[in-house]
C-alpha cells in the first residue's frame, strides 16, 4: 500500500486539539475543471476576477460594460462557490489571483480557468489562495511568452498544483478562525465608512450656507448668511462676514532657506518630509527658489488646487515653487479654511478661477485666489468648527490604524497557519 504524500514542513501554529501530519494533494485530485459555456447566450451578469476585490461585477468594477452582449456564447458559466484563476499578473497578484465566486451565477472570460472543489472545506481553500504559499509553484511551471503581463501555464501543470490538506475538522477550524477575523475587519471598515459619511455631513452642515430661497450657495453672495448648523453659543451672534480670501491670507514669498528640510504635499497625509515619500529627491537641484512654509500656513498645488490639492502646514521647511503658500492674517484660523477649501463649492470656485496653461493645465495663482469671496465667522467660531472636524479626523485616523493592525494580524496568522512553500 502506497503511503500518502505528506508535507515535510508543518505550519508553525496549530490548534492544540490537532496532531499528526498533513497530506498534500494535487488540485486535480480534489477539484474538477468547469467548462460550461454560455452556448444559449443567456443574459447573465458579466463577472471579472480582480486582484484586490476578488470576483466582482464587471460593470461595477470598470464603471461600465466593456464587452458587447451580442455574442457571449464562448464565455464560461461560473456558479456560486466556483473558483476562478485569472492569469493576468500585477503587483497585487504576482502570479494572478485565484478567487472564490461569492457573488452570483454569472459568466466570465474564457481566458480564466474555472474549477470546483469536490472534497474538503471550501472556506479553507478560499483562505489558502489568499496567501502566497502557492505562488512559487506557478512561477516554476510558467512559461513567459510574448505577453509579459500574463502567466502562461498549461492546464495539466495548473491542476498539479500541490495543496496542503489537513483533516477536514482542522481545515474547518482554520477557516473559521480566519473568517471571524474577516468579519471583524469588515465591521471595522463599515464603521470607517460611517465616520467618513458623518464627517462629510458635518462639513456640509457647518461650512455650507443657506440663502433666503433655501438653496446652498457659498460664492458670489451679496448679503450676510448663516450656516445650516451652528454651535449653541453662536446662535444669537452676528452672521458671518463676506470677505475676499486676500483679506484672510497673504502670499508668503520667502526664499533662500536651503538649510530647511524639503517637504511635499501628499493626497492622504498632507505636508510631509519628502524623504518619507516615494518621490525622487533630487539633492542636486537648485532650491534657492523654493518657498519657506511655517506651521499654520496653507500650501496648495497651484496646478491642482481645482482638485482640492492643499494642505495645512504642520512642519517647518521648504516646498517646490509649484506651490502657493498662504499665511493667515490676524483673526484667521487656517484650520477652518483648510476644511472650507475641501468643500465641493470651494473646489468648483477654484476651478472657475484657475487660468488655462499649455495642454489645458489649470493654474490658480494667488492673484486669482485672493479675489474669491467666502463667508467668514468670528475667530472663536472658526476655532470651534475646526476643532469639531479635527476631532472627527482623529476618530477616522484611529479607525484606519485599527483596520491596518487587524489586516497585519491576519496576514501574520495566515503565515503561521499554513505551511510555507
């Protein structure tokens, strides 16, 4: 009687109730290839297997249909709980993703390999294919031809993929522990989205203005107006004043500070040290024309402000002359204006006031920026609004950190629960 093949290297972490070795089985021994085609040209959802999101609706993923529905007879019919291999490689999926269809009955490109497990716990296999334990086998077997962005592997080699196969009860135990962690991550992400929606609603209520007709209008207004939502201590105070931005900020043109650290504006983290980013730091560049920024300034990308590309300066340093640096005048809390500048109304105004350059690149110089009119509350109300939004940002940041920690914990747990190739 032939001994069953076993894994030589067992996982680092096992549940105490399980002992003994694991089997190793070929994918073709525990799964069958699904070759059902859409011969009747059924009107089924077109699905795609993405590296980051798994199997999703093609229309939702690409925000449009990218295939014609006139003839989809050659497309594969994919049922719920079928697994799909997409040979397209990317940074997120260096050998292409294998994903489980948790969505619906649908059809997929014939370029994909569809298979269905006939034994074992499919939750376990779904988690296994989220690891990189199986990547090296495909790399060893693949032949890279003319298309460098796809794995070229034969069906025979693919279905010889070795799969670690512990007893069914242990498969279920591993899967359950990871699924519980997935659920915690899902709930945490939902809470994050609620916090973001809460902040968006706060900004609309605290920073938008209502005119006598009940509409919302931040710009080109000719009378004092109040926000939809005000803190109780300001309800009986005077309305907000109409001011030009030039009355609130001066342009800081302070150069020749090459000894100060070079800063950069990022989409997610605001102003940061350029050495902490992935951007190329040309240490030989002439920085004598770079602009000094001080804590409390607002710096914006002159050619991207119409997209809301601005940051509240929290580090002293210098920035590229491609930025415009605005220094707050007395009675101005730049934190309030930072949030104001992120509203859709202000972004639209920046867009309208930007000047076109070569190739239609927009450019908002300070001369145009300073003429834009806004509604400005008292300094104390500015501070109160800014603090409220900053507190919400802190909650969002904390939730982001929690999600990152959970994801790292799961990644580490998976590395220990599955034997490494």
